[in-house]
C-alpha cells in the first residue's frame, strides 16, 4: 500500500489558520488520499474541482473529476455544499 504524505508543515498551518488558501492543490489531494488509504474516510462519491490559469495567466479554465455519481447528482451535491458554507 502506497503512503501519501502532504507537506506536514502546510497541513498544520492550514488547520491552525483555518485558511485553505495556504495549501497547494497537491497537498490537499495527498491529504485526501492519505485519509482514504488509512480508512479515516471512506467516500462513496467524490468530486474534485479545479481551475487553471491559461493564455499567459490572462484567462481561467475550469474542470472537475467526478466519481460515484451522475452529473445531475453532482449538481445537487454542489447546491448542498453551497448551503453549508
């Protein structure tokens, strides 16, 4: 079994400050993978959203990875997540 290790310092800093902007996207993904592999979480559905700067940092593109649900269920999950914020 592969072990996923995010930058421990970054994770502690994010948790302490309660500011997700202090993590890199890679550290957030590695922390999620670590929690799945360790059994801490066992998601049956997952969606990962990202945005990237393109065209010499003038524009953004958006995308997502979705597992375990239809795109309609994904839209419902997003709506529920917005309510929780």
